[in-house]
C-alpha cells in the first residue's frame, strides 16, 4: 500500500540484531501513521528499519509511504507485522 499519511508519533531508534546486516545489527524505530481524512481515519503502527530508522519524523508532518503487511502464526496465535518499505517527507 502506497499513499499519503500524517505522522502521529515516532519512537527513538534502537539497535537490534540482524542477520542481513554486515555488522550483525541494524536500527529500528516505530512510527505511527494516520491516513489523511480526519481524526478517525485509519492509523497504522509500522516499523522503520535500517537507514529509514535514522530519519526523524515529527508529529503533523505529511509523508508518502509504502507499507508492507505480513502475517504469521505461532502457537495457534496470529501476528501481523507492518513495515515501512519506503517513506518520503512531503513539503
């Protein structure tokens, strides 16, 4: 899904283990994005990984973002991950 969102909040970045990184670790931050369209528009909490997590986004900023949704099952429980694949600040 690629569309325009308004930033609600972003957590501070942390370092997490990563098998895909040469150094064995990468950065992660969680960003909350709300669709444009009012205070009751759909809202998503998504993970920013790698270089994207180094960027700081502020509440109220407009961004264009592509989100990837995945789901998996573990011990008869289903979990959904939302990951930001691409994000750009809009002016």
